[in-house]
C-alpha cells in the first residue's frame, strides 16, 4: 500500500533505462557493512526490477564497498567517496570511506543519486558532528507536541520486544545522516535513568548502533534527590557529584557508546542549578565531569521565568552570554533558532554569534507546534535555511552566518538537533509532506549551507516521482508554503498569537493567563493607536543583544525586511509601509493573501493527480482542505480581532471576516 511507510526509501522501478549494477561486492561483514549491503540490495533490486547478488569478487557490473587502508583526511570518520570505474573488465561503482559508517552513508548517497538523476561521482562529509533528533517522548507513550501518533518507543514491551520498526527508523535516519537520538522528553522524568529503563534503552542502542546512531537521554536535574534519596541536587555538593558519576558509570556498563545528556534546567519550572544559587555552567560542568570523555552534555539555553519582568526575548542571552568560555570541553549549549519559541518566523537567536568560545548547538523544531501541527503543509527546509544563512557578525566580522557558527570551526564539537515529528502513525509524521521536514532537517544538519530548494527537489523525486511535471510545481508549492502559513497566522513579524496550551488556531485576544509572557496580547500590544513589540532602545532593547551590524537588519522600519516589522517595532496603524499602504491595510491584506494562497494550494495539488497514487493523493488533498478552511479561520478571527482594536475599515476589495 502507498501509505507512506517507506518514506523517501521507496525504490520504485526507474523509468530511465540507465544500466544499474547487478552485484554488490564487500570485503567484510561487520554489522554496519551488512546494513549497507542490505540497503544496496533492497534499493538496486527495487530500482532495476532485477535480482541483485552479493559477491566476494567482481564478475558482473558491481557496487564495490571498500574501507580505505590509508585514511583519506578529507573524509573524516563519516565521509565517503563514490567513483565510477572498471574492474575485471566490468563497470563498477566504488564506494570508499575511512570507516564502516562512511560506507553506509555512501551507500545511501549512491541510491539517492540514482533516484534523483545526479551524477554518480561525488565526495562528501558532514560539516556538523552531532546530528540529532530530540524526541519529546514521555515514558507513558505520549509525545509532547507530537502530532503523529504515540511514541515509537514501546517501553512496556521493551527490552523483550524488538519491534522491526526500530530498524526502519534507524535506516531512515542513517539515510539522511542523523547520528544520534535523544529518546525522552526534555521535560524529563527521573525514572528514565533507572535500571529498568536503561535496560530498555540499551536494546534500542543495540538496534541503532549498526546505523551509526547513538542514543542520548534527557536528564532531570533533580534525579539525585528523586532516585538517590539525597537531600539536594546542588551541583557543587560532593555527594551529588558522586551520584552522577556512579549513574554515568552504570549507563556506560549497559550502553558502552551512550552519547550523553540533554538538559532542560531552570526553564518552565524544571529543576536546575539556580535552585541552589549556582550557574548554568556549574550544572553542565558537573554532568560533563561525570561523563568524562565518554559523552557530551547538551545544555539548553531555552530559559525564561515569570520572576524576570523584562522581555522574555532577552533572558537566554542575559543568562548565558556572560558565561561564554566557562563551559567544560564536552558541553554544548543548545539554542533554539529564535529567542521566543519556534514561531512561524523568528529572527535568529541573539546567542548565535555572541558566544564564540562555546560550541552552540542549533535546536530546530521539526514537529510543527506553532505551524498547524501535522495538518497544515509548511515546508520547514525554507525556514531552516533562512535562519542558517543569516549573518550574525560574530566578533564584528561579516560572513559569520548562523550555519558557520553551528559548524563551529574553532571547536572540537558541533551539533544540530531537531525536535522530532515522528510517531506510530503509519506514515511516521502524521502527514506525507511532514516527512519532508524530517528529511530536510537531516540534510541540513549534514550540511548547514545546503539549499532548501535542492533538498525539497530530492525529497519530492524520491518520495513521489522524478517527473518534472510533478516535481517543479510541488517544489514551488513547498518553498512558498511556510510563508503562506506565516501570512495567515503571524504576518509582518507578529508572533505568539496561538491559542493557549495547545497552540493550534488563533487566540490573539487571550489576556487572562497567570503569566503575562504567556498572553498573546503581551506580544502584539495592539490598541486603538497601533500594534507591535518595540524591541528597540525606546522599548525592551532586545535588539541591542545583536551585533551592531546585525542590528541594522531590523533597526529601521523603513529599510528593513517587513516580514520582521512588528517583531521589533510598535507602529501606528497609519504607519506607511513599503507598499505605500498604511500598516492597517497591509496587515489585513497579508492575512487575506495567506488565506487565498492556502486555498490555491488545493488547486495545485489537484493538478498533480496523474502523477500520484490514489492513496496519498487523497490523504494530501484532505489535509489541504482542512488547511484552507483553517487559514480562513485564522484570517477571519485575526482581522476581526485587530479591527476591534484599530477601529478602521477594511481596505477596498477585502471581504469582511465571517
Ligand atoms: C515550548 C513547548 C513546550 C516545551 C518547551 C521546551 O514551550 O510548548 O512543550 O517543553 O518549548 O522547548 O522546553
């Protein structure tokens, strides 16, 4: 059935008569080489419609996997080289790498190149060391912000039941270069660190290991109290330090290649070092010491608290920037793409470029908490690219894109994390197009300077068909889709307007939550005179956290990209926008445009019918129908609400909200 389970690894027969290899030749049989051979066999037999044999020597057109005896420096531990040549009078494709995992990545790359019509010869290596999924999965099987069914981890039946789906999960991730996964929610339960759960996690680690994927756990900072019976979790207390060291030793006895800890501390009510008057680095460095050179600590910079009355936008920077250079060598600070919370559009986080002495790990959200869950189509590759390409002007120098900061050229460690959008749904991601966001995340983690357009093209070819009559319009639709969502939800730099708790649907009017910084009205500040959040010197001055040159992107409403306008400026309804129209008219027209574009996506998709199987065609058509309806809901509700503030008439030709 075309239910999407195969993701981009469908391997359907190719229309082109390109002769494909008939055999796979590999020297040895390690678990990883076996995985590479199995994938090539599966892929090539699917694509060619012929049986593919596995041989020790070349006696037919073959793919030859070779681990290099003299290491090739440029390839590192995970890179590969693919070259066409001849051997024993036969055409061969040679995949070479310094390591087994490089061979596996090379095998996936070769299959991808066949499917996307790229030339065979290539050399490639990842630019980022840690390429991780973060699962916000709870031990009870629910997934925080998960819209694709339940958690994949069947804690109840583990460690005995080893679901074959775990292997498919590993294949899919390895195919895009993901090399680690954090199994549990950042809002962690201490129980995940107990022996029974470690035994279960060890089975997952064993399954993922041949695919180059290490497992990591979110650690609850107060675990020494909850599990160890200690009176404190103070990171400077010797008993606490000893507890974590013993815990790390226990983990490594079960999972020798355990990757390390992800920690959410002193954020949204989670325990942390500040509970004891200590700093983030006190906490992070204590865990880093417990792991030693066996693993890393990913310490999250997503911190904000009610007691700080200042603009939430500024809190992470204020807490972390002064501590640059004080983290242990095996600590990375994990920073969300923007300073608020995965909004449909955010300027890059001011910490990027501001902590040159600390490896900063990017945290993107793949699951679409604020972009319509798995129901609305929004291709996030375009969003990730926008963030990664922004110039931070680190050390006052131009050319320090966020991508370059993340690649961390001066650091031994670098990383990118994506909050996973996958679960037990048959199609993994809740909707077919959301698979593309998983795919794009992996490809950009491998190469943060990659092109979102190229990645969407690859994905569309592999997942559906290489037929340009499909690929061209669908990629165009994907590339536009996230702008469309931003237009009908949060145009012109507005943000955090989603309804309370679930974050689905409009709630710009909400003003009664316990904490001001949870209320949408705190973010748009609309009244009868104007709208927007002044983050310049006359307001919260969050803008000053950026380098002077980066500030120029947003300092002047007249010259800036208006898609960020109300993120940084509070302006009068009559303010004249670049179009010449008053701000009020521009706002309404942008909402209207977003809703219209969402409706038009259905038409584009309808034209794709000849190129798509009926099952996926219908499933996608149905979610696009929901999206169009809900885009109108967003448009109508938002225009009506903001009109109650502005008191102005709608611009000519715009339909009144229903
Ligand atoms: C968001 C999200 C929470 C999550 C938090 C985090 O606020 O709504 O569910 O726990 O981010 O990233 O820690």
